């Protein structure tokens, strides 16, 4: 298959990702505008640059997904990683779906994590064998579960000490635990340690930049803002896959 065909296939995959990212969090299955929920014809849904007839908004995220997957397919095609083109292509599609939903809704849906677990199990066993794959899933889920309990426990304790109600939004969601289990199956043991390290580093770097931005804009530290963590875990796993030997 020539790279032009791969790009065309990636654009088709991007359309599916955009549809699922709109439909899954809202449980609204007809083609609809991501801003107002107005039903759209398939041609209008694909033409993201056109304004919605109901709310007048353009669906810029749709265009970004098309561009991201097309660019990723070209990059992987001309510089295939150790795992080969097609496995990383499929993982990239899954990664974009996770990143878009978590960035827009602060959700890592259980059905998305379950699909990732099946994908990770299949690719993990093919690449690492059964035992390293299962140990990777156990380690990824276990480490993230400990961070989940520790982070939310500390936030609850600090709120109680200040005489405030418990935080309305958890520091880490349980969806991060299920996602990390799926990524652990994909990366295997000890690859999950590299993926988790990359993810924590990327999340920490972004958080530091966000705090600096808040300091420059509002002249104070913004400690009340919650940042979705799923995108950084997903990017960390992708980085580990691309650097795999």
C-alpha cells in the first residue's frame, strides 16, 4: 500500500474517532454537532470547516484529529518504529480517542479502557509473551491505584484540616487506573515503568507550565485547577513504544 492510501485510511479512521469522541461521552449516537448536539448530515459532519446551522460554531477539533492522524500515518510510514507500522498506527488511533475524550470531558470511559485492554493484551502477548504482558498490566494498574488512593487521600486530609468540604473533583480519577492497566498490558514488564515515567514527567512539565501561566495571568498560583491526566499517560506510552529497542 502506498503512503497516499495510508493517509486516506487514516482520514477514515479520524472520522470514526471524531464520531466516537462525540457520541460516547454523551451517549448520543446520531451524527451531531459537538457543541450543541444538533443532528448533522454525514457530509456536514465530515466538512468540519462549515458552521453548524444551529449554533454557528465550526468543529475545529474534528479538523485537528484529521490532521493529527494523517501526520502520524505519514511519519510512521516513512520512519517505522521497532514494532512496525500497523501496530503503532492502531495504537495511535486509540491514543487520539483517549486524549480527545479526556481533554474535553475529563473522562476515561470504562468501555474505552476495556477496548484498550483487549488491544494491549493482543499486541502485548504478540510482542512480549503472556507473563511479561500480564505482569505489565498488574504493575500499571497497581501503581496507578496506589497513586489514586494516595493523591485523593492527601486532598481529603488537607480539606478536612482546613475545615473545608471534600474536593468536588478527585485529584486522579479511577479511569486513570483502568487506562494504566490497559497500557501496562501493551507495554509489558518492565516497559510499563518507562511508559509511566514518561507520562509522569510530561504531566509534571505541563502542570508547571500551567502554574506559571496562572501566575503571570492572575498574579497568583492556581491550585484549584484540575488537569486531565489521561493524555499524558497515553503520550508516555506512545513515547515508550517509539523508543522501544
